[in-house]
């Protein structure tokens, strides 16, 4: 409300250009508010790789303001900005290579960022820079101080209306010990009318104008059965916004962990074009302009401008700041079976046996809160789980894993070791009076661990040690839930903003970081219990920028309705764009009972998404995949088996996400940046650069409209191998058995020849390649392999990275990274070449230094597909296949 009182117009801030100082690190100067006379310090940095950083803080604050720690992987490497000129109220700065220029206007204060003469974005061009400086409480003020009076006059409105020092929320009173401290500013994105990002909301992929009054809110909350098409924040927040136009993608990363609101407004503005001849008057054309206003409750302004220029460049830039997706253990890309709750050891064994009886692969069974002794985490219910170690040994023999839930709230019980230790060490978040903050959650009256404290995180990580966590084994992995943090009967079901954390910071400063820190500590604990050898798997509900470094996220408590299946696609695409590739939505919907058709369609969609878990609420009927009749079991089995066969491609995509920050699941516009028809497509997506997936999200659908982009592209039906007649929007007939998936011409996809009972059963299963030719009859692809579970790929370079090239009728396999070495007895058994124009006379294959041998082949003239069989070509060797 306070920030909204400031309307667009001339900014009240002006830059004091005589205060400019320049160093190798940054350019600094001060700006002053013309009414309050408060000085702010501005710092501008150029960071390697086309990133600019702007920081605005009080020049001499009453106390330090919160600056977000631990999210950036390191202090970014800066490059010197040169002052190219300074006169008449303008300061011009140039980047090292001269590609970028920053123009700082003094009055009113504005910053404009130009690339090769074109303005890409500007800051404060609407004059909405807002900065509440810290003041002593009204009772402490000396009436003689002139500037104090000026500052208090500045807020003419009554205190109770604007919540300066305290605010009521229902029956809750939020005492603001340090008074108002909110910050905000606007950015104008020139030439852009398509913006994306800022998860997590149940909203469209393309961000909407917020002129209806509802801003996008970033405030992590436990919202059970969240509404669809709502701008309220749900479980996670990544304050990254991406803007795209045909020739450029840019990003704005607002590093602030307090409650944040984002207003978006797109309009067309007149731009003068220089005329070709003097006789012609200057022409005007309408160009789009998107204004984005960020408003945060506290902290400083610390913003990174990612200049692209391509979408893949912006992904790399964000990863350079916050880290890439952790490489997951291979088992975690398999299918997960979860329910609130599997009752006891017998239930777990019965469900596990059910998958084998119905020949459905799966990797992980999950246990929710009921597996513990009275919701005391790190314990087991002694009646239901009398011998958890034996149960895990049973699963281990079946080459499967167990995931258990570990929430952040700790039951108040002096006999509970975890509680007693944390209480004794002072490890809980405090209330405003300095007592341990108490709230209610699943375990009843609970205290909340202060994960913002590094000492607490270290202690928490130690709880996962096998000797401490009794009954746990090396096949047990972790699910962090309720970590927004969720506080039943709290304001908005979360912790009060005036609760106090480590170093005396209020909860309002760190709220959106709480879950990020719990996942960080959990991942660290799982790594440490294996003495640094094994990769962790941790799923978290609450997340922030950088959560990708610690594991996976999911979209939370969705509902068993068609509309939730549909909205899950743009939700997952948005999370993927914000750097978190390992994401998924609960298959079937967590709340309620899906009709069989919806469940089938959800399995088909989930099989082609990064994190694949079936999950249901305790109120829901049992939902194991074989409980819906033989026909539905058969279709679900087929979908899950397809997932397992696709794992070599998926694992390779995760390696790309880990090393090159490329999202596993991506919107069409990322692959087709110049095709404007793709910019708002949100119900189909690319899995890597090779597969286009269009889940069926309508009940009783007989056809779906699929956009196959690019008139110069060739597309093939992924299962039938048939070349699609045209690109463009096609009506594709569907039955319940099929989900439209297409392979893009010019790509090679590695697959397993068949599915196994779990990923570990599949290590020695042979591979096949699907080579889809483009208009030039060429194709390229990759395969990444390692042991699937350890850090040896990193420390000992134990991995294989192969590249496949089809050119001039020769398919070659070569090494894509010479530094990697990994022995495997696996072979390529089959190759299918799609779009091969004519029947060959003979085909030969030869390994490097080996003899040439003739290859058995069949050719299908109807679909122009060439099948090569019985190849037995080593996965780890160089070889080539010549088609004559």
C-alpha cells in the first residue's frame, strides 16, 4: 500500500555526479531524495559474461540492512567499467569490449542499458524507485532533529493505515521492531511484450499484465489445494524474470528473500525512426514496452541484469550466479510410488511385490509422516515399522530405494533427543520476546530449527549419519515437506514475520530462504553420511533461487482434476526456466480421486517430465497403477516402461543441465526463438532439443492440436517413425493408448532396447539409437554414462560422453569429452534411421582398428525408415556405420 502511493512520474531521486568513484570492481555514486534528503549509495558492476549488477543501499543506515547470503555460489568476477563521459547531468559507462553502454541520468535519476546502440532495458524510467530508510522508533526520536521531522512528515498517512511500525493480520499482531524498510524500483524492457518466470504460481507460462490490481506475489506459503490462475505465491519463489523477443532474451534477477510483489504492464509506445531522405519526415512505429515493478518488504536493492543475448546465454548467466542443477542419481529419474501413507512394513512389501506381479518398473517407494514415532522425525513407529533396516535390505535386494519424509518442525517433547539437543544448544527460531518460537504442525506443539544458522545446518546434517539415524541405511533418501515453513494457526499458515533468526535477523528478511536452507542441510547430510562419495536425493516443497544445487522440487498439493493436469505443464516450464530442471507434479493429483482416464493421461504426461512420482492423500482411495482394471493397467505399464527406455536420453539431458545449465524441459520458444507463434505455447513442450511432447489434458479427447514449429524443420512420430506431412498446427488423432510425441529432424536419441524392473536392473541392457534426418539428411546427438550414483564422474573423471553424427550416409560414434574414462560392457544393438530416402544395397559397420562387417537391415518403404539390427557395437568405442 505504501509503495502504491508512489505513482509513475518524475523520480524524487537525483544522482550526485560529483560523488562518482571508479575502481576495477565497480562504479559508485550517491543519489539523494529531494524531499527527505536521505542519501543512498549506488554501485554498478559489470560481471564476466554479459551480466550487470546494480546495488542500492543506504549510505549510512541506522543498522545494517539484510543482504541475501549463500544463494550466489561465489562473489561474481567483475570487469572494469570505464567512464566514457560525464557532463551535463549524464554519466556514460562502457563495458570492456565496448558492446554495452550504461547511461546514468542525474535528474531525475535513471539508468539505461544499451547494447550496440539499442536500449535493452532501463531502470527507474517510471520514477518508482522507493527506499524506506531505517529510523529510530517514534518514542526514541528527538523532536529537534530537522531531517527526522522531514522524514516523518513524508508519510502523511496515519500509521495504522500503512503499518509502519506494526500491522494487524486477523488476530495476529506483527511488531516491526525496526520500522518500515521496504524497497522497490521499476525496469522497462524495450521491445519486449513476452515475459516469463518468477515461479511459483498456478498461472500461465506467459506472465500477464497485473493492471487488474493483483500483483504476482513471491511469498512461500502452504496452500492446500491451491486455486488455478491465481497470482498468489505458493510453495516456492525464484525472483527471476525472463523477457524474450525474436532477436534477444534478457533476464532480471532480483536478489531479495523478503515478501516480494511484481507488477507487470505491457504497452505499445511510439518510436521515432530515422528517415532515409531529408525530404521525408521522421516516421513513427509502435514498439512494445514491458514495465516490471519489483516491491520487497525489506533488504536492499540488489539486482542482476542478464543480457543474454540468447535464452541459453541467460540460463548460463543465472547458473553462473546461483549454480547449475545437481546431477541426480540415476534411480531418482525412475518412477516413484508415494502415498500418505503406506501403513507398515507389510504394506510396503505388498506394494513392492505388486509392481513385480504386474510387470511395472519402479525405483522408489516413499513413506510419509505416519512412519515416525508420533511425528518425531528421524524415528520409526515401533509397531508398524519394527525392523526398518530389514525392510530396506529387502528393497535393496530388489534394487530399489526408500524415501522418507523429514519436516522442519520439531515436536516439543523433552524426551525426544532431537528436541532436547536443539533446545539445549539454542538452535530454534525465537519469537520477538526471545523465547523459542512455538507453532502447531503435524507433531502438535512444535519448535522450528533455525536453518539460517550455519552451525544448526551442520548439526542437522549430522543427524543423517547412520549411527545417529537409527534404522536408516544407504538406500534411504529424503523428502523435505512443510518447509515454507508451515505453521498451523499462524498468520497465512506460516511463521510470524517478527520471529527472530540467527544474527538477530527477523523472519520477514529470510522467509523465502527457509526451505532452501533445509534442503541444503539435508543434501549435505546425505553426502556426509557416505563420506562424500554418494550423490544425495532430496525433494523439497519450498524453494528459492539456487535450490537446483540441492535436488528436486514438485508443485505441491494439487487436485485430481483435469484443470490441474493442464496447469501443471506451464508451472513446470516456469520452474525449469528459473534454473530448477528437476521438477514434477504429483501424478493423479494429490487431493481427491481421479477418474481412470485422468489417471492414465497423467501417467502419460509424467513419463515425459523430469520428476515422475505418483502420489495421493490419505483421504484418497488406494491408487497403485494396477487398481483400475486390466486395460488401464496395460496403458499405465506402457507409459512407465516408455520412461525407462528413454532414461539414457533423459540422463544425458540432466548432464547438460548440470554442466551447461540447459533446462531439461523447455518451452518451444527456447528452441525456436525467432518463431513468434511459439511464444505463448504452454501445453506442449520440448524435452531437450529432440523431443516435442503434447500431453492430452482434455477429457475424452479424440484429437489434439499440435504446433510443430518451423517450416524448415522435419518432424517424425516418435513411436511410428512416420514423417509428419507438414510443420505448423496439425490436428492429431488420439486414443487413450497414445500421447503425441515427435522427434525433431537432425537429432539422434539414445534409448535402452527394453525396460527393466528398476534402473539398477537395466545397467547391462543394450542401447539403440533413433536417428531422425533433417532436410540435409544429417543428424547429431549425445549419450552420457557414468556409474549413476557416485561423485566419481567429478573427482575421478569416470564417465563416458559420446557424440553421434550422421552425415553423407555415415553414422559415427566419437568421444565428446576426452577427459572422461568409463568401462562398460554395454553395446549398441540397433539403429533406426528415420527419413532415409531409398533402400540401401548394403550396410557395413566397423570399430576403430577393427574389421568391417556387414550389417543386417530392413527398410520400410512406406515410412522411409531403415532398421539396422544385431550390431553389437561397443558403447565405449569409436565406430562407424556406412550405408551404401
